[in-house]
C-alpha cells in the first residue's frame, strides 16, 4: 500500500481498490485470531468449552445484525461514493471486532479463567487498534470532501497510524517477553494409591 501511495501510475480508484482488499484481509485475519485465541483458552476448561463456543457464535450473529442495521441507518456522507462505502464497511468490521473482544474479556473474566502472556498481548494490541480505528472510521464516514475537512482527515489518519504503531509495539513486546511457566492447577493423582485411600476410610469409619 505504501508503494501504491507513492507510485505516480496508480490512480486514486486503484489505490482505493487495493486499500479495500488490504482491509478485507486484515479483518479476516483479525476475526481468525480472536476466535483461535478464544477456542485455545477454552480447551483447558472442558466444563465451559461447549457453552462458550455456542455463546461466541450467538454473540457474533447479534453483532452482525447490529452492524448491518448501523450501516443501513447511518450511511456514509462523503461526496465520493467509493470512499463512503469503504469507510462504512471498515466501520462495520471494527464494530464486529470490538464486540467480540469485549465479549471475550467479559466471558473469561466472569468465569475467572486464567490467561496471560502472549495471547493477552495480542488481544490487547488488537483491542487498541480496533477501538481507535472504529472511532476514526465513524468520523470519516460522516465527513464530506472539502478544504475545511482536510485538516481533520489528516489528524484522523495520523491517529489511526499511531494506533497501528502502538499495537505493533505491544505485540513485539509480548513476543520478545519471556513467558512464565505456570504449574498445572490440577496435578494428576498417582495411578495406584489404594493403600492411602483405604487407610483414610478405615480412620473415618473407626468408632
């Protein structure tokens, strides 16, 4: 995208098309990462695994409906129809991502599930990026093309790029950070411990 931005042979519509493809790939990867982290965290807790997966899918459907209603009820106001459509679609994707991240944090926090380290760092950076991008695209979708809005668009672009740099910095920090080894919370019992059990039972039933 940086090369297309500075290439003189690339028109504005071509750059917007490339930006749309880039954003679609970005959104697909973000959804895949969120779901994969959620599934990998629940696999250590079989009691809530099935319920968590069903709830996650239900919440995603609700968020899709809410995002579509928002896109229909609050369309873009930009003079350029392609740019207006791009900002609305980007806003829709960020609404889904922010909603899934909020559900993920609330669900794991409610059940007091233990999670830390790199997975937390990935979601923290993604949460900052998605929330800032949602705010930026929500504002951009309501801006018209004009000289008065050029400064605002510049500030919004700077804010979005700063959020990307912060997210990347968080990801690099957690990737390079040494993870602490967490001992298993439920160590396995010895296979043959009948003698101890028998002694304890005799002690309990002995008058």
